[in-house]
């Protein structure tokens, strides 16, 4: 596990060794050190470590909750004692930005389907290779996924011949199958216009 206090010492050493030339760098480093101290002092070290590991494993973008409907999401999040200022939540598997507006005392939800679209495009282009697992139906694949004692962060499986990403949202303990889009074809080279260096050129 990352030793957060060691990272604070590293940031302090950077300030002692050489004053950063970029305007605002010193304040940014001190803010980063304060943020690390906050994580440590509020007992969120393990949550932070899980978050770092999920990024390194290319897990789905972090979601703080999952709801079946928008109404359920609004009721559930407004009931939280301290709603997050900004966070991602899933509503029927669609990412939403949840923003708490203090002046209204309520959470505003904005759909952001592009979050999942970009993630799945990245997985299709640079994600894990096909695992070799194949299922005749999505129900069969879901049964397999929910039987796994340790959910995979991402595994590419075939369902009726089509590629799906078996993914795990670790923060909300949610396992899901996402259909993968076709990989983006490599950009074709632009053909240069042939040069005419003959005697009639120009």
C-alpha cells in the first residue's frame, strides 16, 4: 500500500531542494500535501489505495452509487447526510454527474453517457485481449459473472459471437456486461500529391 505520509515528505523535499519556477507551483504542492494529510487523517487511506489500483487496472470510471431511475437517484442522494459536491452515479447503467447545489439544498443530476462511451472505446482499442470465454446468451454470461468469488476488473467475453466487457464497479460492488464497440481503425496515411519535377514543371 502507498505510504501517504512518505509522499508528503517527498513533496516537502521538492520545496526545500528547489523552488518551482512555474507560478503557483508552491501553493499547488502545499495543497497536494494537505489533501494527502486529509485522506490520512479521515481514515480514507484504504479507499484511496483502492481508487489508485482501479485506475491502474483501467477499471470503469468511479461511480459513487447506482439507481434504477432518476427519481430513485434524486431521493437517495438528497437523503445522504453529506451529499458529495460533484460525483458520478449510475442510473440504469448510464453515467450521471451528481452536483450538490447548497443554495437549493438538493442534488442536480446531469446525464453523461459519453463517459461510458469513451471508456468502452478505450477498452475496445487498448483494453484486454479476448479471454476465450464464450456464452450462448447474455443470461448465461451474467450467471457466470455473478458466480465469480473475486470479480474481474475487466474480461472480454463473447456472447453469441459478439464481444462484451465483463466489468466490475468496485466501489458499489456492481458487476455488469457492456457490449464493446468495434475497434477504431488506424488512421490512414495521407497520400502526397505526386511532384512534377519534369522540364514542364512550374
